C-alpha cells in the first residue's frame, strides 16, 4: 500500500512538472503584459506537431527536433505579439482576450488543414520497457521528460533572475512606466515575453506529445489545467505556478490511483473552488 502511494506521488510529480512548465508561460505573459492567452493551448499543440513533422517527414534527430520546435515557436510568438497584440495595447483585457480566442481558433483549424484530424504518434528514441528502481518503475521517456522539464524551469528562473533581458522583464512586471523611464524597451520586452511564454507551452506539448499522441485539439484540456494552476498559484506568480503545478499533478495522480481515473480531471476544479472560497488571490499570492 505504501509503495503504491509513493509510486502515485512520483507519477504525479512527473506530470506536475509539465503542468508547472505550461502554467509558467501563461502566468508570465499575464504578469508582464496583462494578456490572458487563450491561445496557449494551441502553442502547446504546435510544439507537438512540429516535433512530429521534423521526425516523421524530415527525419531530424529527436533532441534537435525539440530544440528547433522551441525556436520556431519563439519566433512565431514574437511575430504574433507584434502583429496582433501590439496594436491592441491599452485596449483592455477583454479586447485582447477576444483576439487570443481568434488566434486559438485559427491555429487549431490551421493544424486541422495541415495534419488532419487523425492523431499522430511521435516516434521517440526511448524504449517503452520500464526501468525498475527499487520498488518503483519508470519508463526512460518519463525520466527524460521530467529531467528536461526541470532543466527548462530552472533555466527560465535563472534567465529571469540573472540575465539583463530577464531583469528588464521583471522590471516591466513590477512597474511598466518606471521601467520605460529608465530605458527599458517595452516593445522588445513584450515580444520576448510572449515568445518565451509560448515556447514554454510548446516544449510542454512536444514532451507530452511524445508520451501520448498529437492532434489538433490536444491543447484544450491542458490550457484549462494551466489556468487551474495559475489561479491556485496566484496570477502572475512564477514560483506559485511551479508549486501549484506539482500539487495538481500529485492530487490528480492520487485521485486516479485511489478513487477513480474518471474523476481525475475534476479534482483540479475542486481545488480551485476551495482556493477561491478561502484565498481568492491564490495560495502563493502576496
């Protein structure tokens, strides 16, 4: 019983790192730009399809495909920000939300036209045979996915803390007008933030797409869970998104293992309801 409980905890932390990664991109975009990115799930979907395209069609190495997909999504996100969001700056959160919904519909239908409705499988170089470590089992792809996700989260945190551009993003997050007065290029910060945040969703989709399947509507449920994580962690709170993502993964895993897999997705919404009732700004919002 104890071993099963610990195995579910480990499984939950594994999927929770993906939730954290995706939510970090969502909360970063909101915190800096005050944009609710309803197209975040479609950037997640594009990450999976780009890796599939490079592997299945162009026969590019798996690791290189992951890196190239992230670079492409960063560039696409920056272009989307310049063409769609920059003209809407100052128009209010509702207007930009409508634009993001339109982008979501466009990307989903574009994927449907290019790749079709049939789910595709990303052929990874990892064996499907589980590795036994003590009383616990892991697949090589599970270990790789978790390691990459943790590395990306740490790198993103260090980028925001140490890099000059990262400090500019944090300054804009704290006070946009004051940052502009001391010479921060707000246009560049917004473009980089949207591209960077979208890339975090893209790498999440590429990794989970390798575990499951990729299809045009694959981002619909992850974007909902990303919003759950962001609400629980506090809107605009990067570290809150990380801890809340891990928590949601563990709650879902334990619920699926000891209650029913049919209630797994509902548990996240129960957590949100409880948080809103007793701490409306999120567990980690100061």
